[in-house]
């Protein structure tokens, strides 16, 4: 039932945005027109990136791929370009990279050499397959669930478990937790290549898996598996030593030494989650990784302890024993919630960045939802604390603990989605990210042929226009006068006229147009080729509404 509830939350949550590094510029600039084909193009991102092999290319106007092996230096992607006998027209830069927080970033940018032409098509997709979009947060949830089933039950078994109660059930629960973390980790290793390539979940080659295994992301997860294996062997010793008769306990207390080793390895294992997530890409990675470890540990202790209470301790344990155990657990839970709130607050400040981002971004809205549910859980926990103070907690305590477990499972599922959503701190970079959204067309009339490019096509005043004029036979034609006008067809407004500035070569002009409202605009070029001949050519373009 808990798994179905969590699965419902994962499916109902907004589709996660997998791109956590924004594209902030390129050379040549997006939509620009240059005189000659460059020998190298660069794309700049808001954080460090790693190229995805085989998914970065520059496509010429004739459809030929002309790019060499791409390399990354920090946040800048460098793509060498073969320039021999390259045609004039519009070129496409298609890229797919992995950002510092291990999430894929894909997109496309255009530039033109000489004059714009039809936009070439990329040979590969830059999106993420739906099967991968569903699998990634599900695996995250399974990993978090496994942590919960290890930490909470293990702490209960080590310090609070009733001596006369069977340990078989809770031991199996801990083993299930180890299994879930292992499955989730292997699943993450098996899906990282598809996140990079855009392929379906089942479309992965041995070579791609090998590349993932030798990457920083893969090595971190392999380290997690190694730590998990060691802990699986070490955990039983300190857990069960307290149940040995006094005469059989070792005098040197090797269990204590192994207990300390378990805590150290456990902290190292917990650190592998933030090292493959948002925390590693923040301005203060040491602080955010440490805070994330505390956040994970306290959440796992709290929720895992609640599950242990509900599934084992509250059922069949003597009332007098509960009278001793429950007050201790209540203090543990209160301390866990306190540190959870402190760690969560630090995370929120770093990841959200501003109050505006908290309200307007998808990350902020999910965080507010998670906070709202947490407040409800704390209210239920306060009721449960009152039951603990009674001599006979009874059915009321089991009911309130059950509600706490259900609500915290929802929080866990929201956390699995949250780590896939762009943090609020990146909203500014994402809003300023460059895209390939522009218009390139060729218009003809008996006097001339006009090739033009408008980039970007969006609301505002800074939409750059490049225009190139040719005779009907295709020879460059320097005009006597250029003019462009825009008119919003959806409303009864007058056309707005703007001059175009002639450049060198003389058949090239530059200007800008304004799109104050979304809708369909009529774009008209009026060109006087000499003292007696003037003609106007027209087309329409759609300007989309602004997006938050």
C-alpha cells in the first residue's frame, strides 16, 4: 500500500526538468550572421559540464555533419569544425551534455554564414525518453526507502529493542533496505547513459555502461555499493552484542569498534547521494553536502523508527516495556525533527535563492508542498506524544503513527521528484538561457530576393534582424534604402516602421524589431533598389507568450 501511495505521488507530480545547467551563450552568438565559417564553435553553460559522446554535432546547411570531437573546459563546450568548402547558410549546433549535478542538458542553437537559409535538422534527439523520465525518480524513491529501512530499524535494534521480542522480522526489514539501496544504485548506473543519449530505458550498449562506470558519477555509485557491501557484513555485530549474556560479551568490546566503523562508513555512504545531486553544484558544495547528509540521516531515522514502531514494537510488546521505550523514542524523534528542520532550512536557502523563486519556480512550489505536509505530520506527532505520556497508549497511538508514516512516505516521494527539478537558484540562469528559437525565410518579388533572419522571436524590444538582398538571378544587390515594419494582426493596431542599417557587404542590413504582445505579426520589408524601383514583401510569424 505504501509503495502504491508513493508511486501515485511520483506519477501525479509535475514532470521533472532534467536540465540543471542553463545555456548562457555561444560563439558564434545564437542567431548571428558571420562572414566566414568558424574553425571552432563554443557553447557556454551556467555550471561545469561533461560532453556526451556521439551526441554533439554541428550540421551544415546541406545536412552534412562537420564537427569533430567535442571537449569541455569547465562550463565551456568546445567543438572543432571542418571548414573546407562549406556552403553559405544556416548551421545548427546540436548538443547534449551532463551538468555538474549529473543531470542531462540538451538543446540546439543556430547561426548563419553569409546569409540565413532553412534550418537544418539535427540527426539526434535532445530530449529525454519518457521511460527514463519515469524510472529516474522511481529509483530515487527506492533508494530513499532503502535508507529508511536500514537506519531507523538498525538504531531501534541497537538501542531500544525489547530483549524478549524476536529480532527476525526487523532483521529482515533491514536486509530489505540493503536490497532496495543496491537495486536503486544499480538502476541509477544503468539509466545514466540513457539520460545522456536520450534513448529509451532498454536502449543501452555495453560501451555506454562502461563509460558511465568510469565517470565521476559512476565511480561515486560504485563506492556506494562497496560501502553497502561492507556495512551489510558489519552491521549485525554491534546490533546483536547487547543481547548477549553479560558473561559472553567480549572484554575489549570489538562491537564498539565496529559500531564506530559502521557510523563512519554510514556517513560516507550517505554522502554519495548529495555528491550525485544538486548539492555538489552549489556555490558552497562542502556545506551543502554536509547538510544533505544530516538531512538524509535524520529523515531515515525518523521515518524508519516510525515504521519499526508501527510494524513491530507497538504490536505485542508489554505495556510496561512500552512505558520505558516510548519516551526515549519520543526524544529521539524530537531531536531528529529538529536537525531535519535545520538542515532543510539551510538547503532551502541555498537551493531556492530568493523568496520570488520559492513562489514562482516549480522547485519552490514542490518545496512548499513538502513543507505543508511536514507541518501536518508534526501536528500528528504532537498528538502521538500525548499518547506516549499515557500509561496505556493503545490503539490511538498506533493510528497516529500510521498517519505519520503515510504522510512521511508522501514527503519521501516528493523528495525523489524534487531532486530532478531545477533548483530555484538556477531560475535566473534558465530564464536567460539562449535557445534556437528564431525565424529564417526567403521572400521573392520581381525586383529582388530577400533572405532574412530574426532572432530571438520573443516578447520585448531586442529581436535582432539580419537581411540580405539579391537579384532574382542570385547576385548580391546593394539597395538604396531598407525598411521593416511589424503589425499585430490580432488587434487593430497601426504598423510600426523601423529602419535597417546597411552594413558591409552592402547587400547586408541589420536592425531590431519589438514584439510588445504575443500573437501573429505581419512582417513587411520595403526596399528601394534605385530611384525608380521600390517593392514590399511580407510574411507572418507567431510570437509566443512569455513563460515564467
